[in-house]
């Protein structure tokens, strides 16, 4: 019996990402049940900037989740075949939703929303003659009978249709929020307990832009194509997952090391403190780029020497991405560890900790019940603020050739590819601009949310 459909594929980064996602949900439930944490997060929600940044990050998170649901499609059955055979190529739900942009590949460069190629080629005329001209694209604007006269009007019509769809979504979201928050009038006036108006306006802008982009993407390459004719808009959206993985999975390595070593150094002092200080001082004395480069190159050699461990190219690229997350985590825990050590030195001298020690409370219980909860505001602030730094670190590392696998889409690889394109004549600028705009919005939203979280969770600001 032949089974049709697809075979789910769970990559290592997918498993870690969804585990972290579930941990975040559990942490949210715990924060809701804890009065002081609920008050702190409520202060975040009362700030319009915080709510707007949170909505933007949720939009990027949705793209990352869609690109983390991987599968292998079943191949068409052959004559006499009794079992399903699945393709070696691993795709995601985002690939399936953007199948048009993924499969409609041109010959080479084309400008955003263009109907003709960006460089001249030898074109054969109907009479058999040849001349140098800009050939018509196979997919971009192929629906136009007369690209010269119909191009502008078709783009305007698609923009209007996409904007209309975005307005419908915005109105639906407004009505839903009005019902949930106590009335549409209060929502419009901004009289709700949380800054839902800022969230609604931000979500409406995202819906408006998404509607226009989706409408244009049905007939054009919105951000043009690269050297091999791939759609830059598709590659940019694929880069979002890589940035999210670098920014979030690194915490799986950073947190245990920083929290455990920081608390131990600050609480016990003595030779324990000296040993831990020596460890992170040695790590800080080594240039970070050199340490990361050496570790990445060793991991790359290890992966190349064991090709039998990876059934598909996607698993190989995923292994290198996970290795990069681990390496960044190992080299970036020292700053948070130093902060937690200093705060623990202060906490261990407070009266309630001294009283617990006098009553013979076990050390492990003191650390878990009295010390760790009073350090979580520093952990949360550091994590949110380090996210943008890790995203930028991936871009820099991929730019110098020691980042993610070259076959994996990322902001760094797009910027690295654009380095030579800027020297062309005419200059190819759209790959750099598209990667820069998306990365700028992601990093800006993370930084704005980090500022709001810092103000809400810092005890000195309450």
C-alpha cells in the first residue's frame, strides 16, 4: 500500500526552537500566576512602544515558525511500487506557501518589479537577426500583453487590491480587540488598560504592507532576483528563521552556564569565585572573532569528515547552524555571568538569606528559593538586550565567511553576496537593501522592547 502526502522532518534546530517556545509559554503562565512578575509585564504592556515592538517581533516569529515546520514530499509512485518514496529535498511550510517565488527562477539579475532582465543579452529577432537587448523575463510580468503600456497600471491595481485586503484585516482585528477590551471607542481613544491601540495600529500597518506584498508577488519579483535568478523576497523571508535561531537558541547554552557559574561564584566566594573568574577572564582575553572562527572551522571539518551522519543537505546545513549557536553561546556567557556574580555578592549578605543559613536551610534550597528569583530580572533584561547583538553577530560572521552554511539563506549571506554586486556596472543594490531593511526592523524592534523591559523589571526604576 503506497502512502501519499509527506514525511515530517524534525531538524535539531527545529526541536530546540520549539522546546524553547514551549518553555516561553510555561514561563508566561508562571509570570501570570506570580503577582510581581505580572505587574512587571503589565508595565511593559502599558507602554505603546513596547506593545508595538512586541507585535513586530510576533510577526517575525510567525515567519520563523512557518519556516521551521519541515517535511519531505512523497514522489509520484512508479509502476509496481508498493511503498512510498520521499524526496531527499527538505521543504518547510513557508516554502510551500511561497512555491511561486521559489520555483519561478529567472536567468540572472532583474530589478524589483521589473518585466525585463537587468543586463543586456543577445536576443534573436523574428527575422533571424540578433541584437543586444534586455530580454523579457520568463515569470516577472509574464502576464502582461504589453509590458510598456500596462506595467504601471497593473502595479497600481495590485497595490490597491492588496491595500484593500489589508484594510479588511485591520478592521476585523479592530472589531475583535474592541470586543475583548470593552469597546471599540475605548480602543480608538487609547483608554484601555494596556496599549492595545498601539498594537492595533502596528498590526494594521503590517497587514497593509503584507497585503500589498502578497498581491505584487503573484505577478512580479518584488525585490528583484539575484545572480542565479532566485527571488530576493523569498530569500529574505527565509533569512528570518536563521536570525531567530541565532538569537534564541544561543540562550540554551548561555543561560545554564551564566546562571550556574555566576551564582556559585557570588555565593560561595573563595577558591570557587577565583576559579570561575579565571575561567571567564581567560575567555574574554581571547579575541571573540578568532575563537569563533577556530571553533566553526573545526566543526566544519568534522561535519565534512562524517557525511554519513546526514541524510540530506538540509540536515548538514542545520548541523552547522546548531554548532554556530553553541559556539556563540559558549563565548557569550561571560558578561551575564559577571553581572549575576556581582548581584549574588550583594544578595548573600541580606537579612533573609542570612536568616535562612542560620536556621540550617540547605544551600541548594537557598539558591533556588531566595537567590535565583531575585536575579531573574537581570536575566530577562540581558536576554532581550543580547538578542539584537546575536542577530548582528550572525550577519558579521557570515559576511567574513565563518557563519552559517553558504547554502542557507541568512542576512549575512545576502549581504556577503551583495558585496560584489555593488561593484557591478550597473550596480545591483536590491539584495543589500532588502536584507538591511528586514534586519533593521527586527533589530530595532528587539532594542525597543529591551528598553521597555529594562525599565519595567529594573527594581531601581520602580
